[in-house]
């Protein structure tokens, strides 16, 4: 049964325009029913301005809103079906009433859309493959220019094209193996060492293409999720002041009383073009306060799971026992992921860069003050340092395939392992039938990325992550 689905496609809140989207065979009929004085002959892709009512045949029908009606004839639409967009004022109340009018129109088989159902229809109707469909949600959630560029390239089919090229090469390999299996008595038989060596080289060549994609995973994760940057230090070193300086607002309470921050506080930002999840933490020190002790435990957990540690030291005082406790905890980490900020330079510098380097060799150090205008300059220095440390700005997303999706990562790793197993079997003289099976598993895993080897359960899982109306 072909349903007609509908949903509000714009985000909740006030705005200049709000959109109710409809897809399915009743789209044109709904436009005629809901638009007062609707033209008899509706031209696809033409904008019609009119009043929205619940029933245009009712001369006394109450007007819900004034809107622009756009009808798109399938298959030349986003979903591949007939579609209708009603673009009204961006009021939650009016949009809900328009949607209610659509759903209660009396036309058969009109229902509320599920999350991601419009894009799911686009996939099922061949308007895009599965990796392109998944990129749509990445575009919606993009937090930086880099993550947007990566998502847009994937939506345009860059990753899909690469996967298809790899699969095409692998298919040729599988064909050669199939000939040997199906026609063992023919001249095509791989019965000499040179032929086996060539086949092994071809499989490893395919694996190289898969591994090249896997090599971008860490960059992709940062581009999509952001660097988890934990601001650590003893109480009253200036951690919250640093976070406020980076965010450009007074997000965290700052006082002269040590231990003001009792729990981790998270905010998103962009530093040097790198998406960052900033985590302000409770100071590390011994405490008898139950609440503060819980905060300190969470600080230790946050540091252990951080991509970047921004260690704040009070540079106006000699390092004390609390500083040493923090340093002892941090120096177990990779120094490449530590940025030290020596704060309170305006009060005179007692802690020097040399002092820090004795404990943490090779770390980046910024000496600054987080008071007044100096805080703005400190935020700029930190932004530049983070940009250099993670160097996303040096990546041309228009020339590099970057993998950001965890489902894709899992399937690529499986394909790589299966290809390695296939090549190793041939290398060890195993029967070609066994090696062919592993290579075929890799072919299926790569196909699952673009949606050629997936079932309904996987599709439902993928599209359930979408928002309503998309």
C-alpha cells in the first residue's frame, strides 16, 4: 500500500518561514483541498501563494495561515514521489495546525512520517545510495566548515564512487577465482605459482584501497564529533576563566573561592577550525567534601578519556602539592595531546616554561593572563595552537575521502580483515574455494556501505537517527 506521509520539516522555534512537507500519491489532492482558490491545473515546480484552510470546498472555512504551495511531480523530487511543500510563517502553532489539516483531510492513507522517512524513500526510490542518505544527517548536524564540506562531498557521492571502484576491482578478482572453481579442467586454472602470486597481489591492491579509507578515520571522527578537550588544573588556577575566554561568554561561574566548580561542564566551540567539546572540570586535590570528591572522580575520568588536555597552572605561585598531584596524573598521558597554559602572567611569573618542560617534556606551552583584554589574546593563542596540533585546516576535503560514519568504519575494517584472510589463504596454499569465500565476504561488506547488501533492520536503524521531516 502506497501511503502519503507528512511532517513539519523545520526546527521547533520561531522563524520567518516554516515548512510542512508531504510525499506520496495524494500530494496534489491535498494541495487542492487545503489551498483556498487553488488553480485547477497545478504546474509542477511553480510557486502558488494562497490561504491555507482545512477544506477549500467550505466557503466558511477558517483560514489557518497564508503560505506558498510548491508541488513537485515524481520522480523529479527529493523522494522520487509526488511531493508538496507548504511554506507558511514560522510559528509552531500554525505549522501544527497545517499538519493537522493534512492528516485529518479525509483522504485515504495519509499518515505522519516516521523519522528520516523522506530520505528513506529517496534511498528506496534510487535517488541516492545509503552512504549518501547518511550524509544528509551529517550535513544537518555539521558544526564546522570542515565537517560540512566532508558531509556535502559524501552526499554528492564521492565516497560512494570510491567504494564502487574498489568493489569493481574486487569483482574482477572474484570472477577469476570463480572461473578456476567452476572450470578446473580449462586453461584458466590457477595452477602455477605466478598466477597465484598475481591473484594475491590483486587482492592486496584492493585491500590497500580499503586501508587508505580507514587511515582517515581519526580525522573523520574529529571532524564529526569534535576533539574532546578537558581543562584540568588545581582549584583556582583559572580553568573556568579559560573556558569563558574561549567561549567568549560567562558560561562558568568564576570566584576567588577554590572548588567553585564541583562538576564537569561541557560546551561546544571551534578552535583553529577544529570542532571542540570543551570540558571544564573540578580541581584535582584531596578533599573531604563528598560533593567535591565526586567532582574530582569525574575529572579523573574525563582526563583519561580526553583527546586533548589543556592544563592550567597558576604561574604566579611556586608549584605546590596540588599542582604536583595534577602533573603526576597528566604526565602519564601522551605529551602530543597536552597543552599547558601558564596563567596569571600579570601577577609576575614564578612558574616558567623550563619548570614545566622538566615534568612534561615536549609539551606546548602558552604563558598568558586570563583577565580583561588579555583573555581575548589568550583565547586566540590557544585557538591557533589547537589548530596546529590537530591540523584539520591543512586537509583539502574536496580532494580527500574522509570516513566519518561508524557503520562505514565497521564495514571497512571487516572488508580489510576478510581481504587479508583471503590473500593469506592463497599464500599458504589453501584451496581457492576457501579464499574466494573470504573475498566474497569483503565484497558484501563494501556493498553494505552503499546499501546494496542491507536488510530492513539495518535501514530502520540508520533512518531512525534522522529528525522528523527529513
